[in-house]
């Protein structure tokens, strides 16, 4: 961009490049629709508009960093709505929780990119023409140029041209003069940069349209196969065909987390790793993969990331009829990440005669502390399951309302009968409205260790804590725009570096037929001519002086250092 | 797993304190040089408009030898501004021999440069010992990042001084580095230790090193910018506006591509760590804003009407965005960047 800016009048911001043959946007005096359209297009595609839009783009992204965004921090958005619903609603009206999907945000970047394209295309055409044009003839007085020198030497026009060509100048000659120019890469780089910005946008759009992302929670020993139905949450792009998901599958054999065991940083995680058995396509051979943070599993460009983990203690629930109504792992939500104290909910719809709902706390390293049991370390050194409450009744699963698997439906819970309650205060959020009166629940203070069993009162059955497994939360993404985005970013940097470091520079040489006496004329060397050299850069900064001295030295090898 | 060597970690903490002391002493030396040495600005004014102006203050042959007027000695007119200034300054010394400043003043400046190099060595050792003590790249949290950024700023200054003679900036860069170090020791320091798994990647060497180097250079430019704006025209002893403008521009031209690279490397890392290469995480947003602001500066400086003061203001806004991203985002906003570990 700099070329045109620099030639602009003082005080005038960047204008449409005049070499493009576009006049600065002058508002049409008469009211023709075509004239207005042309005016609009010129204004939109002027460099000034592009720059203003670029700043607007940056400014517009600020609110996206100040307010929590949906899809990035959903929990905090929900918190906002709870804390101040009125304000949150107003913020929401302006898309402030969805800044990067807001229509006004899209308007800015779409205009920006139209503007960039409209600006870059004509400039590219001009540049192409300029690449083929010869450097201009020298000005009359080379001595007036910012860089100049004169000397006597036996140099002809052809020799001067050859030496300048040797220094990779683009050279043209005329009677008694040589004109040389260098540094076209500046504008090339500049154009490359702008085109690459457009390329990045296209790549991002491609990723959004043709890519998908999904999340799934898998317990050790279980598997996943990449179909839409297998996801807990699946967010496809508009153009994604559900049939076209990469047909791979894997099982999670084992998950390992290591923590610092001692010192001030006790409990800080050191490493996570999930051992997978991967089948790249149906019928393909199984392979092992160690899935870690920073090391996603890549199956033909579909990537699986390890993003979270937690505990899934296993329980066996026997109902009042003596039948096993539940036997397996229960993925628990992490309530306290530093110790992995977790909260678990077991729903047993198959229990007879009444359905059972069980609330538990899971303590990976449980110790008694002040009459309570707490976890003191995230690793499973002494896993305990603390029963908060066991309820009998209708879980409300049949009423068609979707329910979280991690929580009992509060409405149904009100109608259920508590069989067992933890002694003392139940944890916040899990306190049921207890029906008073007869049949007060049995209290339970001691947590269960692995292998221990809790018998429910009134012959309602039993709960056995059978073991500890872990779960991993995986994110699976397919983004066909990744590589193009990377390539265009690299090109953008390349273009940027070129346009920042290369300077457009011109050198002219005038060869006079006779030596002009300067100081001590050297008549002993016949064929000596008087040479004038002038040079200028069209962009400021840098040390053209040094390079000019080298050019002089190349033209006049007799002088060792031109300085 | 990581071998923690607490002896080395303690040594590292002590080296940081030594560094701060050395920088403060260096700062005093630079200040003496600035205050009692040759006023820079007059010599500078002579140098920029080489030729005619310079002739009024320095012997004519000195001008011709270096700058080459119309009379054209062999291949004249080929010197860059910096060399011209030096020569003019040298000539100026002779010409104004009558009111020669005390020689200890310029010696104080030389000592200050030596002290800065020493301080820088201590600074570097502090970072190395910390890295070795925990067996990883020594920029795993805010404290380590800010300490490394100060190192980069001083390094940028020292290397620019070797090439372009920018000793006049010394007082301001060392004071900025000492303040930065003091701030991080007081408010950010956490015990040396291993990092969380997210940071356990070779990308830390690429992405964070680039961010550190770019931030260091931007800091030097920021120091120039602040001086530029607060400087009064009568303050002849302070560096001239042209000097400040030139150094700031050089620093930014170098660091802008590095910053761009840091952001792209960040995106590559995010693609590995978070499952997407760009997700408008607050840190990403502010990196982007900073990038745009520096791009705006580069454009503004290249635009006729915006040169000088206006461009400097844009540059300082960009620097403010950089600092906000470094401190503000970690402290006030949060996000996915897990290095934002600050003592509670
Ligand atoms: C330009 C402003 C940025 C700065 C100053 C910055 C600095 C840092 C630092 C200091 C770290 C932590 C390394 C450590 O603690 O040792 C880091 C990590 C990281 N950065 Fe950036 N970063 C910036 C922008 C970005 C951007 C734009 C992205 C992505 C597009 C990104 C992606 C990452 C990732 C993925 C990590 C490692 C994971 C983690 O911290 O949890 N960063 N960055």
C-alpha cells in the first residue's frame, strides 16, 4: 500500500491508488443511480475505507473478549443471565454474547473483504503492467537527486547497463544514459499479503461450511465409532453430509493421569494420557495410539483431542426384588478440579418395585477432616463414595422431557421418597425438599470404600461400590480449511516481510562522451568519460546510501570504497 | 519426572535481584552521560540536514568528506544518516572544543553500557538457571514470561546500540527493565516448578519465544514513543525526535513480522492443544487487535499526513494493547491460556 500513500498529498489519508486509473471518490453531483453505485463502489474499494474497516474489525472484536461468549464459555453466559437477567437480555439483543456470529460483525468483515478484493484486483493489474514497463529515462540533472556521484572512467553505456544488470536491476538504456530499477518485490509482496488475507477468510469459511465438531464422553473400556449418533454433542457445518464422516473407531483401554505428589505444587497435573486401540476404517488392522494433550489422534484429517477427564466409579444396584438393576460405571462431574471431588448421579429406572435415584459424592483420596470426609489429592489413592441421598419413586423419565444424565430432575425428586440421607447438611444444590412426617430416612455418615455395600432400608435393595474407572472427554473435529488457512497465513507473512523490507529504488547513469576536468584531469588514460550517477528510493528508511556506494564501486572499480 | 533443583531455583531468584541492581546502576551512568555529556540534539539537528546546516557548526571539510555536497568528491553523497551523525558529532567535538563537557560524563556512559551488558548476562543466567532447575523452557507462567520479556527488551537495546548507536536510550530502557523485573518479583513470582500438561509441548519454544522477542522489541519502541511525546523542544539533552522516530520504526519493522509469526505459531499450537486454530479466545482477540494496531502504525508512518506525533500515538496505543494482552487479559478476563498462573 505504501507506494500510493507516500505519493499522496500531505494531510490526506490514504486514497485510491491513482495508477489504477481510479479517480478519488468524488460524490456525484447529479443523482443517477449508476453514478451513485459507482461512487459507492469507489468509496468502498478505496484504501482508506479498507483501513477504516480493518480498525472497525479490531474494535468490534473487543466486546467478544469482555463478555463471555456462547460456545466458548456457556456456563459464564448462563451465570450472567442468572445474576442480572435484565441487563443480560439487553446485551443479548445486541449479540454481545455471540459477537463473532453477530450480523454486525459479519457485515464488517464482509465489507472489508469486498473492499480488499476491489482494491487489490486493480492494483494487481497495474502492477503487472508496471512489471513489463521499462524504467523511466533519467531526469535532466542527476546531481540534484538525493544520492549522486560523478567520476571519470572508461565506462560505456553497455558496460554500465551490464554491471547494473549484474546487480539484479531491471535496466533500460538510451543515448548516453542507463536507467535501472529494482525492488518490484515490494508491491508484489504487498499484493500477496492482501490476497492472502482474502485466502484466509475463504479457508475459514470453508472450515465452517464443510467441517464439523463433536464431543463425546467415553469411559475406560468403552468404545466410540465416528457416526453422528455416537456423539453427545454434534455441531456440523451447513454443507456436511452425515454419511461422509470418516469411518474410524476406537476403544479407550486405559487412562492415566500423573500428579505432583509432594510440595507446594502437590496435586498439580503433570501428564495425561489415554491408551486407544484405533481402527482407521472398517476392516482395517487395529493400532495403538497414546492420546495426550497437544497430541491429537489424526485419522485422515479428522482429529480427536483429549480435552477433559474425570472419574467414573462403578456400582452394582440390587433392587427390592433381589435383581441386579444396574451394574456399571457412573461418570461423575468434577466439582473441585484441584482434588477431583466429584458428584455422581445414578438413575436406576429398572429397579423394582420402585425406580431408584441415587446422589453420591466421589472422593478420589478421601480422608476424614473435622467430622467430614474430604478429598485431598486428585489421584485415586483412597477412593470413597459418599452417599448423599437415595430416593425411591418415579424418576420422571417417561414424561418426554429431556433430562440431564448428571442430575435428577428436581420436579420428580420432590415427589420421591428419601430412603437414605447423609448425616448433616447435604451439599448445596442437592438438597431435596424433604417431606416431613413418618418414614424419616436412615442417615448415613460413613462413605463407602471399594467393595463395600449399603443396604437400603425397608428391603428396597442395596448399593455396592465395586470399583473405579475414569472417563475422558474427547473432541473430534474435521476442518478442511486448516491447511489452506496455514498456507495463506504463511504467504501473508512472506508478503508482509517483502513489502516491509524491500525498497523500490532507481539508479540512473549518464555517460558523457568526454571526460570533464575535475581537479586533476587524467589525460594519460584515453577513452575516459565523465560519468554521472544518481539514485533515489521511492520509499523512505533503510540504508540506500550503503547500497548506492556499492553500485558506485561496481561502476567504478578504481575507487575501492566510494566513501 | 522433573528433577527439581531448589538450589538452582534460589540462585535464579538472587540473580534477578543482582540484575535489577546492575540495571539501576547502569541507569545512573546513562543519566550522568545524558545530563552532563554533550547535548545530543544540537549535533543531531546539524546531522540530519547534512550539508548546508552542518556547515555552520563544523569545519567544512568534515561535511564534505562525509556527506558530499554539490562539489562531488569521488562518489559523495553515499553516507547513511547514522554515520553522518557520528562524523558530524566527531567534528562538532573539535569545533566546540572550548566548552568541552567533562570527560567523566562520557566515561559514565561507557561504564553504563558495560554494566548493562553485565546485568544482561546476570539476567540471562537467572533465566537459564530457572529453566535448568525445573528442567523445562523457562517461560511457563506470567512471572517467567515477564522476566524473559525484560531480557528481550534489554537485548534489543544492546544489539541496536552495537549497530546504530542508541546509547541515549539506555537510561530509559534500563529503568523500564528494572521496573518490569521489580514488578514481576513483587507481584507475579511463583515458585519454580513443572508446568501443566497443556504447556508440555515443543510449541512453547516456538510460540512463546517469538512472542517474547517481539514484545521486547516493541518495548524498546514503546520507550521511544513515550519519550517522543513527553519531550520538550528545549530539552536539548534528550534524544532528538528524529532519533526516537527512527529507532522506534526500526524496532517495529523488525518485531512486527516476529509478532505475526508468534500469532500464527499460536494458532498452530491451538490447533494441536485446543482442537481449533482460531476461536476468539480473549488472548487471541487481543493478539489480533495488537497486530492491527501495529499495522496501523506502519501505515500511518508511511502516510504523509500522519508522520511523527500521530504515528507515535498509534504506536503507543498498540503498545498499550500489547501490555493489556499480557497483564490485563490474564488478570481481568482469563481464557484458555493456562500460563496466566499468578499468585493468588
Ligand atoms: C499474541 C499474544 C500472545 C501471547 C503474548 C501469548 C503468549 C503465550 C504464552 C506466554 C504462553 C504460555 C507458555 C507458557 O506459559 O510457558 C502461550 C501458550 C499458548 N498460546 Fe499463546 N500467546 C499469544 C497469542 C496466542 C494466540 C493468538 C494463540 C492461538 C491462536 C495462542 C495459542 C497458544 C496456545 C495453544 C498455548 C498453549 C496452551 C496453553 O497455554 O494452555 N496464543 N501463549
